[in-house]
């Protein structure tokens, strides 16, 4: 029985099926996205051992980079392919296809033979699975957001679509619980040998349930109306990107909203976790628990900010979140150091570390797969040790030909002259230097790892919650804003591309880019400049070029 409110709506905007069913069915595919994303992160050590062992150094390097980048790199291309199909044949059928591809790709990883079984074909097939999944993801989000928004009553699109944004947290919790459960049940030895496959294999259950639910749904009422009236687009790609009238809004959405949203999202969750584990030396289990608590506390605010954007608009909330992130990231991450590893913070203040070397002797300290030994110059030997130890340092220029030195407070350590050493003598000299420097760092108060007993867990959770709150501000209203920005005949195509360029490229490569910036400079906070600059630029561009959309009629 229709409510009074529904009776007042245009016929094609009345709820034709349960609202909860529409939201749940559309969101489950996005849960898949994050379940798989976290599985790759949580099981990276096992996957690397199974699929990238045995190849030569160059091939292994290429495979490792390709496996990491593949899913992110192809997402915009998936947006073009499936966005076009969604505008041509309909929202429902398209995201049934994307969910199927995505789910089967995840499941297939659990069945894939290892390098030891089939040789180089193993990593190649793994990368192909990641490519297939990345393409499917390019069509999944746009379909889900468009479908939910086109079912939503006027004045509730922000609220309805914000439920999709909560699914990342559910994907994280699902992946954590499944991995922890299997490791506990099987034991570490069995899990490392074959048990790591089970989290991928059981995803077939989630796929089956999700597909069954989505098959019960009807087509979007907005698309159905266009189809009946014969007003669907015949060339969505040309209309979306070949005509300046629409292309300018694609660019405004990307540079004035999504780019900032993406870097705030990835910095507030993934980079924060990386920073806790790799830089602040908090053990993995503790870091995962603390960030999971913060995410659980923040998750309801995705819905809150989606609801609020129905009242005051999308633009002030999204750009406000980006502006706050740009202003607060440096003080928040500084406070995180104080709370998570107070000994490290104290040592950095009382005994700062400086490397003095001629810059021509210093390599770019970034090696994602650990294949470069960085031992051919005294500068590289010094920087490599400090980078692996997670010690922040400043750089001081020295005259050409000078052997690099490391100052820890008022003590100075001279690195080996690598050019005059080779073989065992070189190894012995490097080890002797590292032992001396390690002793000097310990004497100055630098800890090898965070002392769990001294972690101010309440403060850490509060800081991580603040970072996650910024995520909820920028991410909660973004789907509704993107849907409203474009005409219905090319909506799926138009919104999917900026979303996936932003989140696949600007956001997806943030951890790698930020880590490279830290490695290049030695400053543990330097990588934050990447999200700060992108978020600040988004605020400026968005204020100038991005229109407010929350009162728009999306039926046209």
C-alpha cells in the first residue's frame, strides 16, 4: 500500500519494490569490491610466495608491479565499456554482468595453480584476473549508484545512495573475520600452504546470494521511462565526452569533487593503516583492530552526511571535508605519532637525524618489491638503513666526493666507502656500520617497534576516527552528486568515468606515491603533501566550477 508521500510523487518515482531490497542488492556488489581489495592486502605475502617465486629478477619486478596496479589502472576503461552498455541496455542487466565478472574473478584466484605447478602462466593468469576485476569494478559502482538514485524519492537521494558508501567497512570486516577465522582454525602452517585460498573460494557464496537478490529486481524507473518513450542515447560515449556541454561537467566532477574525495578516502583509511604499521612500527594485529574500531564508529556518518546533503546540498559537505583534510592532515598524523609511538616522537624531537652527502651519490630510495640492494654508494647505504628502520631524517648537502655521514643528535657515524670495497669486505663493513648506527639510535631513544603497553589506544582511535570522519564527509554525498550532475540518457557513462579516474588513479596510487615521496626525502610526513595538495586544489576548482545539484530533477 502506497504512503501519502508516495502518492504525491510522479508515478515513475513511486517505490515499485521494497526500498531496503533496492539498497541491499545494489550495495552487495560494492561489498565484493572491498572484500577482495582487503583480501589482496591481507594475503599479499602468501600470494607473492605462490605466484611470483622462481621468475628472474626483472620479470618478477614487472609482475609484482603489474599485479598491484592492474585493478586500479583499468577501472576507468571499465567505466567506459560498462557505462556505455548501462546507458544503452539498462542499469539492472549491466550490473548483473559486472557483479558476475567480479565475483568469478575473486573465486578463480582460490583455484589458480601456483608458480611451482604451472610456471610463468600462474602470475600471468593472476594479472588477467585482476584486469577482469578492474574492468568490472569500473561498471559496478556507477550502476549501483545510478540504480539506487533513480529509485529514490525526491529529497532522499543523498540518504539512499549513502548506504552504498558504507560497504567498504563491511568489506573490511568480512575480510578480516574470514582470514582471522581460517588462520585460527587451520594453524599458520596449513594456512600458508593452502588455507589462504579459502577466503577467495567462499566468496562464491556471497556472489550467489547477491546475484539471486539482484535477479529479483526490476529495471530502474527512470531508464524504463526513457525506453518506453524512445529517448535513450544511441551513442553514450560521443554524447558524454565528445560534446563540450557535457564534457565540462565530467571535468568539473573529476577535478572539483572526485579527486579530492579519492585522496581523502585513501589517506584516511589505507595510508593511515600503512603509516601505523610501517612507519610507527605498531604490530599488524593491533593496527588492524584500532582502525577497525575507528571505522565502525565512523560508518554511520556516511548515512548522516548523505542525509544532511539532502537538506543543505552536496557541495558544502564534500568541499568542506576536502578543506578540513588539507588543514588537518599534518597535525593529525603528527598527533598519531605521539599517541601510537611516544618514544619515537620524543627521539625525533631530542635527537634529530641528518644525512650529509653529495646528492649525486644518492639514489631514489623507492623499491616496491625489494630487489635493489642500494649498496653501491655510501649515501645509499646510509639512507637504506634509515628507511628500513622507519627513521625520519633531514638531508644536508656535502661537497662532491665526500663520504656520507649520519648525525643522530650530537653523535656522527660515517658510512662505508662502497666504491673501495667488494665481496665479503663490503658486507662486513656495511654490517659494522649498521650495528653502530643502530646502537646510536637506540641510545638516542629510537625504538625498534612501538611498545604496545605505551600506545595511547583511546587517543589513536580518536585520531583515526577523525580521519575517518573526513572520509564520511567527502564520500557520503558523492554518489548522489554525480548522479544529479548528468542527464539520465548518458548518466551511467558520464558519472562512472570521473569516479574511477579519481578513485582508481588519484586515490588508488596514493599509498605508493606517498611512500615514494617519503623514501625520496626521508621525512615520514612528506607523503602527506600529495593528498593535501590534491584536496586543496579540489576545493578551489569545486568552488569555482562545480554546481550545486541537490534540488535537481534527475528524470530528464
